[in-house]
């Protein structure tokens, strides 16, 4: 990596410029109808060797490390934000898509690669494995601000969060088969189940350990709790990878455990992770953009091969894989069509495309350039039309409602109290009642109510309405009692 005529100050300024460019790209991506990842990659390509020439970057190993690190952060943030109730309802179809779906996509895409490129069957299936999985970074970023129905969004997010093990396993398997002809494919299959099973188990265990530590430890500064959470995410990945388990799956499962449990400094942790996930995403895609050289990516032969493979992947392989993976499941034809169209490719295929280069596979650079083109095609064609397709198929959900205010004590741990945020819905027993009519636990006090864009000052005669965000200051000893009251359903409601 070489910065032309830049000293330390110039490097710092360039880093700031890249982050600001990414933020501006994220701001205008929705207005332009493009996924933000496309603009991030464009920034990288623009300042690279074939653009403005500010940076020459060709360190594949470093790009791979940055990509893996960023994916850990992105998966962790995605898992924290995912509701277990929603994921549980789509767990089986997501796992089916993450395993059978990836395998089917890889094999069908491999056939097209064999017909288009002058490669062996093993090399063709290696390419199919590289582009076989949907990408968590692309899916999370694309769906974050779109009002897709919860079932569809949860299926896609859970699939993208759990399908990396299959793609990584297939990629490494075909690399090993190409490099060592004496290796038996049948001896490698058990390692996949080891990776998946142990990754799941470690994610559950380390998620519980992280949750216990975060809630029990008394840190001097509240700002250290989000750092502690990130540290556990990195520990989870490295521990799983050290014993040949799936680190990505372990991180996602651990985040699900943490995010769906009672958590000290919940909103500080969530907000910090959202910010650092955006930073990781910006830097990862810019680095991947730097790693690509437009003169090589956009050669006529690569464009032709990339368009053919993209067509097969988007319109044939992915739809067939979705229909096969969900044939016995309760998904309508329109829902299957949407799942087929929303199978975005992103950072994971590009990062996986660096594996054959590092392994010294012949022709790996050509594979990287075509994979890069396929990812761009997927992001441009599928990513920019997800909302329109969902609307045409009648799969748009209600507008996402997120709080515009955040209240949290500076010294929660020392005060032995916490600020609970709770959003009501029409099923909650407290909805429709005035505050003085609700039997809140002792040492629990309503600090604020956020209703839409308005901050409502709570009085005894203030009525709770569906959709309200309640901020309640409560003693930790009374926390469970408060949550039981808040979660009580209206079918058992009695006036206090």
C-alpha cells in the first residue's frame, strides 16, 4: 500500500476524507436509488490507481483481514438489532436457504462458469461457491431503511447471517481439491457439520458469558460498555476460528443472545455498534474498491463473462435455489419471488475471491475481477429495485418506527438503577390506561414518553397509547417486576 507523497498528516486527512465520502454516499444513496455499498466501492475505485491515483493498494492479505474484521462488526450489529421472536418464526427456512440454497446456487452458477470460461469443473464450482452466499453487509444495509414485511426481512437477514459457513466451507473445499488432487471430498463433509454445530454452540455459550459480564461488571465509565461488547464479538470469532468452528455464525448467534436479553447500557451499546458498523462498512467497501483495478475489471471479456454469470445467478440459480429450499414451507409464490430477487451479493464474495489468490491458484486474479463485476451487477440491479419489487408483490410492511430520543443515566451501575425503554403496542395491557391507574412497582418512575416526533411530559392523567416509547427509571431489583407489567397482554387486563 503506497500513499503518493503523503506524510502522516496527509494519511490522517485522507482517512477523514474517506469517512466523510462514505457518509455523504450513505446520505444520498437512497435518493439516487442505489445501495450505499455501490457508492462506497465507487469512492475506492475513484481514488485508486486507475482513478485519481491517490492510493496504490494491492495487498490482498491486508484487504482480506480488513474484510473479515469488518464483517465481524457488521454481523454483530445486525444480530443485536434482530428480534428473536421474528427470527424464530423463520429459523428453519433461513437455515434451509443458508445450506441447501447456497449449495444449489453454487452448483448451478458453476455450470454457467464452466460453459463461459475456459476452466475445469472444480474451478467452475469454486467460482460458484464464492458467489453462492448472500451478503450480510449488503442485506442489512439495504433493508435497514426499507419497509419490507417483517417475515421477509427476517428471512433474508437470518439467511445472510448464517450462510457464510457454507460458502466458506465450499470455497476452501474446492481450493483444497484443486491444490491437492489426493484429497477426498467425502472426508471433508463432516468438517462442515463440525463448523456449523460448534459455531452455534459457541455463539450461545459466549453470548451468555458476554451478557453476564456486561450486566455484572461495574465499570468506571459508561462509554466502556460498548467497547466491552465489541471485544466479546472479536473474542467469539477468534475462539470459534481457533477450533475450526464458524466464527461468523458464532458472532451472529452471540449477538442474538445479547440483543434479545436485558442489557445494561443497552442503548449506548446499540448506538455505538451502529456507528462502528457503518464505519466498518464504509472502510471495507472502499478498501475493496481500491483493491480492484477498473482497467482489469471492465475488460470486454470480463464484462461479457460477468453479465452471463450474473444473469444465471440472478434469474436462474438463485430462484431455483429458493424454490427448492422452501418447497415444503409456508411461503407464497410472491414471497418466494421476492426472496429470489433480494439475494444480494456484496463484500463476502469479494473477500472470498481473495482466498484463491492467497492460496496461489492459477487464474485467481481473473476470478477476482469477474466476481467483483458480478457483485456490482447484483448490487445495481437487485439492490436498487428491492423496494419496487416488494411493492409490486404486495410485500411492503408498515413504516419502521424508531425512537428519535434516547435517555440514559450517566452512572447507572453506581446508582443501582437503569433507564428502561419500552415501546407499547395495541396488545399491551397498559395501553388505554392513565398513569395513575397503573400499578407500577415501587422505585419505578416514568421519566418521559415519546409519541411520534413529540416528547410528552408524563402526568398522572397522561394516557398510554399504542406506539408510545416509554422511558422508565427503575431500581434494578424491581426490573423484572416492571417488565412483567409492561409485557402483560390486554386479554388479562384489569384496572388497578
